[in-house]
C-alpha cells in the first residue's frame, strides 16, 4: 500500500509538472536586442528571449501636465506610440505598471491601485528601495553628460511665462501642475497596476516572479533613472532592467553645458545609461515599424551646422579611447563657441579619420561623411600630412585634390 501511495503521489506530481510545462511552453517569448556600450562608447548588441509572464513595463511620470511647455508637447507626440506598445505588451501577458508620481489620489480604490497596494511584502526588500537613487557605483568616476542644474526647461522665456500664466489661471501650481497620468495611455483596471512607491512596485514584481523590467516615460536624466522604481534601483538590486530608448525624453536646456541640441542631449544621456546603468531597446522590437523620433517642431532654435574634415589630427582618436566620457575635440569647439555669448548655437560633426588623405576621402567616403550631414554653415578642412606620404606627385596633385574637394 505504501508503494501504491508513493506511486500515486508521483503521478500527481508529474501531472502538475506537465501542466506547468504546458503553460510555459504555450507562452511565446519576446525577442529583444539589448544595446549596451563598451568603455570606449562603442555599441554592442545581445539578443535575448523574454517571457511575458516574467516581464513588466513601468510607465514613469507620463503626467497630464508639466511646468515645461516643450516637455508637454514632446510627451503628446510620444504618447500614442507608447500606448501601442502597452496595448501589445498587455495582450502578450506583460504586466503594465503605471507610475505617475505624486498622483495616486485619483486612482485610490480602483482595482489597478488596489492590485499594487495588496501585493504581499517581499521576502527580500532591498535597502532604501523606497528612496531616490541619484548615482550607482558605475557612474561615480565618469563625467555626468548634461548640466541639468537649472531644471532642464528649454522653453523660450516669453513662451514659458505665458504657459505658467495659463496654469495659474486653471488653479494649478505652475511649478508642479500634474494631477494624473495622461489620458493618452489607457489603464486596464482588470490587468494593470498603479503605484508610485518603490516598495509597492518591488513587492508586486517579487510576488509575480518578475525578473525583467522595461522602463518607459519621462524624464530620463531625472525620474526615469532616479525614482525608487527607476533604472538605477532596478539595476543595482538585481532586476534585468532595460530602457526603451525611443519612448523617453530628457529635461535638458541646450543653453547649458554641453551646449548640444535637446535631441542630442537626450541621445547623450541614453549613451550614459547604456554604458553605466543598463541596456536599452526600441519600441519597434515589440510593435514593428520604425523607432519613434520626435518631429522637427520640437527641435528648438535653429542651430548652425559645422563639419570638421581631416586626418588623425582632426579625429583625435587617442583622447576618445583614453577618456570617452570627457569632452572631445568637436565638443571643445562647440563649447568654446557657445561661451562667446553672441554666436548662434552650433552642432559640430567631426568626420576626421586617421590616415586619411584628400583623394581617399573623395573616392571612398565623401558621400557618406559629408553629403549625409545637415547643410553646413562652415566646413573646416585639415589635410596634408598623409597626402605627402601617400599621394603620388604630391606637389602637382595635392593642389588639384584640394581644389576638387572645395
């Protein structure tokens, strides 16, 4: 009888295992290409398969309003695409967590809010998971990519004053006018969760055995990275976290260091994340099409375009290898021009290549290096060292090559 009982328990256990395996096997993994960066800032890709049931998307601070008018415009452009991502991920079985910070009141008592609050306390609750995290060890010895000490507003002064007056007229605090998440993102009360608490969100992830976390929302250099549920906390506490890099924005004012465009400022912070915090993905990996790009309407003031052409003395490759997070030659040119005060903002493209001479540029690289760039206001040319060694009949051909290039 004992043998029969053991056999029956074995059969029962086997049935449970097969049932669990059946559910596991029926789940279609999400194929993702995770982009990171090496210490010299070169992008690298790793392909992975994520199970939807072990994955969550956290939507960070996609508020209904903001104190920066341009931030509201950019969010409005991005939100429809983000909603498509959330709808597809939800359908596939991914948990969607809406995290509009300081805006829990409108959601109290709703199923999605209760779902987050009622998650059992995790057996492992990381130290300070309920607090902001402004830096993790990997960032300590590196140059922070943006000066955001002014709050990052990139509105023109007159436009900003008009926007603040509109907010005041609505009875809102012009410095913190948000009241809820934007209505452009649908909340499914039967499946989603709502919380702005690092503890609640951690409990929810642990209760559901979720290891994979995708962050979307705003603003990357502030809330998305630093919130208690943000990239840094998830990364340092062992979650397999990624940023969806085309579904985010920064609070960065191009009038501040490093004096790049707002779009380029966001790109630089994305690189900082990829190198020092966590990998990134793009929305097309979930819903197809092309990655999202903000329109030219959000690009801000028109910027003067400058191209640098030349050999290794222009490329300055050694500093790029030795100190990739430090300002490079092209950055120094842009920063020095910005500090003049009476000059227009500039974008500087360094197209120098070690070992290059004019004939090689013209024959192999000109269409890609020069013609694809925005219409240049100035092009600086520095050739000659390699032409002397590599161009036959230098005295005769170098002036001809230079004239052809001009």
